[in-house]
C-alpha cells in the first residue's frame, strides 16, 4: 500500500482523510476547508476513486454531500497509511505568498528560499516567482524585500510599516468568520490553528488570547467581532515582537501627548494586565497600542486628540460607494477590500495627523497603469475626506488606488461562466474542443456539449461556442461565437474579447463599464441645474471685522440667522466649532478657510463668502499657520438631496487646485463668483 500511496496528491489524501475522520461533508464545507472550487474537488475525487477502488472503497456525492464508503478495516488501514499531511502543500498560491511574507516580516534573521521550497513542496523557481509578487506588494507599503544569494531573504523598513503589513496579511489569509471561530475556541479547521502557531508560536498565541480576554472583560468590553479580532492581532504582534526585542519608535512629543490624553487613559490598565503576564512594553509601544485599541479614531491637533466622529469601516464604505458611483462599478460589497482599506485608512489618518510624510515609489507607475481609476479615487478621496478636513496626498491616493485596483482585478477573475459547445463534427471533436476551452479560459466553470437543436437554449448560457453557423442572421443571439474545431489564435482572441466584455457588463456584482449611461447623465444634469439655481439664489458676500476664528464663527451664525437660513444660530455655532476642532480648515497657500456643517435647523442650502478687513492667523497643515482673509461657508440640511451635497463637494475639491475660483472668492463680485461656480459644476 505504501507504494500505491504515491499515486495520491496531498489534496486527495486530505479529502480521503477528512471523510474518514469527520464522516460525510457537504460541498461547501470541504471547499472552504481546502480553499478550492467544487470543480477542483470533483476532479480530485475522480482521481482519488481510481486509487480507492483497489480497496473496494469509493467516494460518492449525495444531496450535495460527499461520503466515503468501504469496510471499516479498509478505511482504517488507508487512514493510518496516509498519516500526517504537510500543511504547506495544501495552501493556495495566494496563501503561500501570505504565509511566506508573514514569516519574512516577523523573522529577525534572513530566511532561505530552500526552506519555503521544502515547506510547500514546490521548486525554487516557483518560490522565486512568488517572491517577485511579494516584492511588489511590499514596495507599495514602504517596505523593501532584499534577496541576497548565500545570505537569504529579509525585509527592510520601519517597524510601524512592518506591523501594518502583518495586520493586513492576517486579514487576507482566511475569511474573518473562520478566524473568529479559532479565536473564540469554538469548532474550527485545525489548519487555522496550525497557521497561527506557525506564525507566532503556540506559547505566544495562548498568552495573547489570555491577555485579550482579561483586557476585554475588565477594561475595553468590546462587543464587535471585527474590533475584538483587531485587538487580538495587535496584542499578539506586540507580544511576539517584544520577545524578539523589536519595538515601535515614535516621536517623543507625540508619545507624551498620547499617554497624557484622557481619551487614552485606559492604556495604563492594559499595561498593568500585560505586566502581570510578564510583558513589559515601553512607552512607544503603549502609545501605539493606545491608538489602535481605542475603537474611536482621532485627529491629532495642537489641543490634543480630537475624535474623528466616524468608524474606519464606515469611512471606507463611504469612499468605496463614491468610487463605485464615479466609475459605475460595484466594489462597495467587497469584504476583502473593505477590511484592507480600513486597515490602510488607520495608518493614513495616523500619518497625516502626526505630520508624517508618505512615500510611494510606485506613484508614477500607478498613475500610468491605473490612470482612470486613480483619477476616480482621487476625486472620491477629496470629496469624502474634505468633510473631515483631511487633505490626502497623491502618494496615499496611489495606495488606495492599488487596493481598489486589486478588487477590480479580483472581480474579473472570480466570475465563473457557463458555456455550451456545439460541434456537429462528432462527440470526440467536441470533447477535445471543450478541454482546450477549459485550459485556455479558467473563467468558464461549466461546459456542456450539445447539438444544433440546443441552439435555442442560448439564454441558459453565458456563451455558445459553435463550429458551424447556427442562424442566417448572426445578430439574433450575440452570445454565439463561431470557431474552428481546432480553436485557432484568432478564435481565442475573439472569445477573450467577448468574455472580457460580458464580465464588465454583467449585473449582480459584475463590473460594468467605467461610464454612466446617457439617460442617467441627462437626469443628473437636469437635477443639478434645478438645485444650482436654488443654491446660488442665496449666495452672499460680506466684509467683516474679527480678531479670531471664534469671533468669525459668531458673526457668520448671527448673519445666517438674520437672513433666515437657520432657525437656531447657537446650534450652528457649536457645529461649526466642533467641525473646526476635528482638523484644520485652511486651504494651504490660498489665504482661504472653509467652514461647513449640516444641521436640521438649516432651512435651505447656503453658500456665503466672508472677507476679513484684517487677516486672521489660522492653523494650516501640520504645525504651520497662515494669514486668512477670506472664509467660504457652505451649509446644508442633515437630510439634504444628494445632488446638492455632490455640488458642494465639487466646490470643496476645486478649492485645492482651481486658482480662478480662489481669486474670485477673495476679490470677485457676486456675479464673478456665481459664474466660476457654474463653470466648475458644468465640468462634472
């Protein structure tokens, strides 16, 4: 039997062993366990049955469940002979790359490619190909993969960037629900446990679980699964790096501010729990943990830490919804993208609020390769982040574009199609053609072979591939493609173009073209014209005297109350002041500040320009100040029409780089200002 075992692949061994030990398994569970498709499982079972028939055993499928049948004696003998299965050999290509990257990131010493070759049971050439992809992935995250012959593989970069990469990779390895089952100690796939233990060690994992339970029961009391898992990842990584004598390094002033801020007082209790378990973290580590363990997100200002007022997940959803709307695609439901983007935004906000510069060595290539996507993400970021007075640099736009671009590519490859092959030349020729199609087009998940009589079933298939003409008029069914029985290069190109086209246009989460249809554009334009007239009707320009921002806000609130824009001037004062505390309101280098808010007490949307007789010094980017002589005020109702909100957002965006608008706001008359606003809105 030992020699016969060599006939089985590791996947086939895993399937047989799982069915013997666990009993019948449904298709979905087995697919999830192995991270492969049903089609691949069927193929592996077909080959496994060739081996099993030698022992009068067979795997059958009944009611979408697989089970293995045979005598107890035979099944026990087979299971014993299979023995333990190599963990690495069962991983998908993506999981292997994640596993490799995590080990390299968390290792203090260079690792050899031969180690990974042995672990995954693949050639060193395959490992080299994986590393090429890993190198690009790391480069986008400010990290450098170093490969030196005779020395090994390591990652250069800051500890903060390494930690961020580790957290992102952990989220991408498996679906969150599977990792939560493991974390909560419920029934889970043993290979999930093996993954965590291989990355962090069983000792560190168990200690982290214990500490997280203690922190959650007495200090943070987190109910949200995602936040609980995030806490576990940050704690386990901190413990692991502590044991390796690796530490985060932060600016001393920032550390002092974090550890003295009331919002982060809880970290001293966390520190006590850690010390009681033998983990003594330095001040930098505690400050870093404080930011990440607090469920709320903050902007760092001169007064201290100001609450952002929105969760990172909601901010990510808002951003993805805007990108989806601009491009006419559906990516807002992509959970992997949502998790990855949320993790990135945490670092982005941290960097921006601390005044840290972002680096992105691939920014030029990103702009070139993803030009349309980059522009869409750029516009969406400016529109969404302007509401929180956050100015996102091009380097960070590039990173976000890469996240979105990966999701777009994922949608392209994940869509499975159903095809019908019609080949009157004979069943043998049809089968050969079908096999060629499967090998060339992995998107085609199911291929049926039919006759000319089946041509009227065209609607049941994404495409029909025929070796003969089926209709006199080829336009009757546009999903019919005529090819040679030998599938020439021209045929392959024709099919590829068609698949790309339907993958882009198909509904139900398929991508659709990066443009809106004409009807939607006309409807949007008509509603924009209607609301534009109503909004500009109340446009107001006024010269005022004030000594500081508080006085400016008081004057503006009194003014809009007098002209019956609001019914509650005190609420408007409070809302504008709170918004201003969340981040700087100055448009850098323009002498203009933007004040905006939304309230139920607003009766109509309002745009006002207030010119200061004497400039007032106001906080700009980082720790700099700027003389401001013009205040642009934009106010809307809480339940405002989306068209108006989009119009106000477009004006906010134009403030950054439209010099004509800036000049008109500072010195133009009311007619000039109206004209430039109309001009800006007509561009979009």
